[in-house]
C-alpha cells in the first residue's frame, strides 16, 4: 500500500515533471537565444512623442524579454530613407519598423484604414476596432500580402485642422490653396479645389515661412509648438477632420515574427500596446498647456472650421472612400468593415461619450 502510494506520488510527480520538462525543453533552447534586431522608423531620430514611441517600444521589448531581444532603433534616413521603411521590413532587410500605415497608400490604398480616415474613428474608436472589433484580423490579412505583421503602437488623438494665413469661411476659401496635408485628407482637399502638397516633416516650416505652401497641418498643439509653425502662420484651425485619431504602427517582418517563441511574440505585442497608450496620454496630457501658450504668449488666432465647410468636406470624403473601395476586393472589404464598425460605434458613442461631454458645460 505504502509502496504503491509512493509510486503513485512518484508517478504523478514524474508525469508532472515530464510535462514541465517537455514544455521547458524548447523554451530553454530559445531562452538562450538573443535576437539582435533593427527597427527603422519614418521619424527623425528621437523625434518627440512619435520617435520616442519607437524608442520606448524597443526599450520595453528588451526589458520585458530580459534582454533576449535587443533592438537598435534608426531614425528616418539613418539606415534607410523614411519612406522605405515598409520595403525594408517587408523584404527582411530589417526586422521591425515604426511609422504610420497611411504612408504606404502607394503599396495598397487600404493601408490607410489602419492610420486615419477623415471623419472616421477617433483614438478610442480605433482602439476598439483594432483590438476588439475585427480590425486586427483585417490588418493581418492585408499585411500578410507583404510579409508583414502590424500592431497599433501609438495614437495622436484628434489632431488640429492646421495652420493658415487667411481665414477659412467658405468652401471656396480652399480653392487654389497649397496645403501640406497627406493621405485621404489631401484627396478631399483636392476635390474642394485645393492643392495637396507633400512636404517632408523637416521642410514644412521653411516651406510655410517662404510661402512655398500656403498652409499646413501637422498634429496638435504640443507637437506643432515644437515645430514652430506659429512663427509662420497666424490662424490655427480646429478640428482635425482629416485625422481624428491617427494610429501609429509598429510592423514586424512576418517570417521573423512567426519564428519567435510565443512569449517573445506576446512581449512585442504588449510593448506596442504600451506605446499606443503612452503616446496618446502624452498628447492628451500636454496639448492644452501648449495651446494656451500658443494663444497667450504667441498670439495665435484660434479658429474653427464653419459647419458648412465641414459638411461639404465630408461629402467629398464619401466620394474619396467610394473611389478607394473600388480599387480592389480587399479594399472594399476593409472599407465596408470600417464604416460598419464606425456606424455602430457612433450609435453607442452618441448616448455615452457625447451625452457625457455635454455635462462639462453644466
Ligand atoms: Ca497630421
């Protein structure tokens, strides 16, 4: 009896140990492996918030993995030009990249749904869609075509509408306007008769100051203050109808990601989510303080786009989205899913956030 008990215990123990041993064996082998990876970004090196989000993502991955993944981060142009990040990660030249997916509209127009859609989802809505509303699966489907895996890894919140040297009172005031405005917003401006100009981040201030462009959008008060636009433009417009909650991305070469042990995959995903949270908080915590400084110290004239102008821009945006959806079957699938999600998100938002927001006036 006694002996049987001992054997039983030993047996249970052995089974337990055996299972743990089986589980541990491959983990032990991979636990010894150190991955020395490179991350290229679309941002100038250590660029406030945006570049910092890339730096932090790399730092947090190294910390959480106990040094099993070490990532060297390169600013745009340091290893590859900013707008070649997608190709560099897709081809496996480097393992990771950080940027915003609307920069890759030329690769596939549907990439833009994972960064910003004019009159689309705000930060809270984007997170809801990507994390829990089916967005990530569509992102995976799209990026798998390019041997990539994308994660939400930053958010700007609702941006500002931009810097102008004249008031925008009617839609006609946008005619002939040369404005730095990327992505779908630029296509909407073009339908209003404006001229969307692409200018690299580092050249916007000079272009605005010298009159090469008439207007520019960027992010919001905190970041725009650092860019110095208040020295070259008088009017600062809200809201950022064209970028209501721009999501930044961290992309990983899919083959390299799939080959990682599960725990390291989870660590990368978790670090991206932390960056996603951190950057939104950084903007939300500091925007108003910088806005006050712009208005009170630098005498920037704060303006709002009139409702009639926004309503017309929204109509143009519907046309832009219809054209995008007509590009190919996957664009249509993603566009339809995004708009269906936004519709039901807005219905709930109307009776939750929107009603709550009105209480601050009481
Ligand atoms: Ca922007």
